[in-house]
């Protein structure tokens, strides 16, 4: 069990803990004062490795963390928090980033929902433009970097209106030869996760996986309702309610673009985030797959890309049937 750091505790003689501002299965995120730079506050992300793992696996996980922290520290973009430091203490690794003031979009959505309204489309598209810019920057790195956990609570709006894509907990670097290197193992948040990302790192995610999560996040922002997850939609193609049925004020163009980005099969989505941004807010006509606004290709149950996921689902179904029969 993770034991959080205490208020006032200082790490490396430099970072004094103020309070916890986030918590997950692998550790906490803290607001801390940088004692070396007076007046600067930072976000300190903690990664606690499983002590029950073999020593060689722990070493491998820590080596991965250090490689990825080095990559993140080189990033410099206005819509991304700057990583300024990283270090290890005992079994824990730490990533130091700029603290981003302001509310996350999930909070803004809840405020609108309480008043019976929606975030205006123009505001959503403004934030979408900024998010697309950040993702274009990440995906254009060599090797490309995927965020893999885009969702409303990971998007913060500063008091000046600047969007920041935060929490790099599931960041993935596409190394040469499609080899996957990940700081933290995980699948992202189910509501915004494409089918190919289920089952952890199986080597099939790419920039189109971030596009799916991006589009699913926009769906939630415009409707105040979480989208049906990819597994539900695979089984029942009608599970996803059209955006304009919930919020008629949204334009047809925006709805079409979002549904395109949420296509179940990666090949049916925009090739890259630039094309997706053009479909959302560009002036140049963009060809969107025909038929019910988007072309949804139903993946074969035996497609290698999904074999692992559906083997797991099948096993669970058999187990449920056996339990029912025993009863």
C-alpha cells in the first residue's frame, strides 16, 4: 500500500510538499514548493514500483522511467507542462513538472451540467485547436510520443485561457521497429480508450489511438454525457447516441468530425491529428468516410489486433456461465 508523503516533507533538499493534488494506483501527485527558486510551485509525480517484482524487473522498470523522463524533459510546447527534473529515492521515482493553475475541463463540465447547460461549441473548438497543436508536436517527435490518456480531467484551462495537457502517466514512446517503452503500464480510461489499446502494451497503438481519445473527450465535453466505450460499441453499434440528439446546438460539421475520430477501426479514423483538426475547424473541405456519417468497419473477432482482448472476454463469459450453472 502506498504511503503518501507528509505536508512539509522535503525531497532532495529542494522540493517541499504542500499537499496531494492527485492520486492513483502507482503513487500520488503533489503540489510542492521549489526551495531553490523562490516563489516557484511545481507538480511532483510519484511512481512507486511493485516491491514484489523480481529485482531485474524492478531495474528494468526504473531504467524505462529514466529513459522516458529524459525524453519528456526535452519537450517544450506552450500547451504542455514543462518537465524540469527527475530523480529516485528508495523504491520510488519522481518526475517534477510545472504546476498548472486553473480548473480541469471535467470541473467546468460539471458546473455547466448543474446549471442545465453545455459548454459552448466555440469554446470546445478553441480548446480542441490547442490540444491538436500539442498532439501534433508530440506525434512529430523522433521517435513519436503518444499520450494515451486524453480525457477531460487531464485537460486544464489556466486563468488566461491556455489549455494544458497534463498527466503523462501512460505516455508511450514508439521506438524504432514498433517496440513499446512505457513509463507506467496501463490502458488509459475505458470511456476514451480505443479497442486497440485494451490489454496493455501489445504493440498496435499509434497516433490514431490518441485521436480516438481526443474525439471521445470532445463528445463528452459537448454532451455532458460520457460516450459508450469501444467494447459496448463493438457489440452494439447503436450504443453511441449522436451528439446532436443530446445537444442540438452543435453543428453537423463538428458532430461528423468527432464521429470520424471515434471510428472503431484505426484505419477508418483520420490518418493524423492535422487531418482531424482540419475536419473540426479547418476551412478546407475534408473528405469524411461515407455512410451514416462515418464508415465503421467491424473488426473480425479473429483479427490478430484484437485476439488477446477477445480471448479474455471469452474466458470471462465461460466462467460466468459455469458459476450460473453451479448455482
